[in-house]
C-alpha cells in the first residue's frame, strides 16, 4: 500500500475526512428537504392555474429561486461567509459548510418538488376537490403521496449534487474529502491524495444512486 500511495502516511486522516463529508451531507440534506419541500409545494400551489394561484407571489418566489440557483456554489459560499458566521459562529469546518450547502441546494430541490407535483394527474386533484377536501388535505393526502416516487428521485439527485458541493467546500476550508484533496492533492502536489479522494467520492455517489434507485423502485406504482 505504501508503494502505491507513497505520500499517504496517515490513513486515519482520510477516514476522518470521509466521516466529515458524510456529516455535512446528512445534515445539509435533512435541512434542504425541510426547507425545499414546503417551498416547492408553495411554488406549485401558487403557479398559474393551480389550487391557490397567486401570480405575483409565484413570480417573486421563482425569481429568488432562480437567482440562488444561478450563482456558482463556490461563489455563493464566499458571498455567504458573513451570514454563515452570524448563523453558526464560524465560517469553517462542518458547521461553517452547512448553511451555504442548504442555501445552495434548497432552491434546487424546491424546483424538483414543483416538477414532481406537476406530474400528478389533474383528475385526481379535481376528484378530491369534488369531495370537499381542503387545500391542505389535498397536499397531504393526494399530492405528496401521488408524487412520492418523483420526490424520492429528486432527493437522490439533490444528495448527489450536495456531494459535489461538499467537495468544492474544501477550497474554503470546509473540511471533508474536498478539503483533503485541495490541501494535499492540489496545493502540495500529492497526486495520490487526489486519486484516493476522487475514488472515494465516486464510490459515495454510486452508493447514493443505487440506494435512491432501489427506494424509488419500491414506491413506484406499476
């Protein structure tokens, strides 16, 4: 092993970087879903021709979502540094990475939620309205269950996007595999560190995709 990777003399550091990446991914994914799901539902409901159509509110929300989605993540992290410090008391490490990760990914997930809800058949919604269901009841008992497979697929796509975001976070000392690849692989020219971290990130993405596909297949209606 030492002959293959001569510059890696402390494998425990790679193990800790993996744990840090998973902690950033887990924490930011939970908050992204918690914020992006209601935001996506609101975008859907206030859209043209929907249950609570409000063109001005939809236009305002859509503009904010599009602005946040259009900013490259590494720039967004730098711009949000003062906000991050106010929110969590630090700009570095796992805590410092989660606010920009969530702010960057939640609008992306909200659009995926909106798209999944639009795939729900109109007839199912109209039948619920005919039976006197309220908007909240339609959202809870019709829209979300009917769009479940699409929502799970969107969550998988968002999780994989977050893996890429965490890797970019290494450029500003956010920790994790990206930080290790940047410090040792890029700044110190230790290519074996770069190789190992890239392989670990590929494995992580593959595992997330396989897990997501299995969950989506389980909840997809035949």
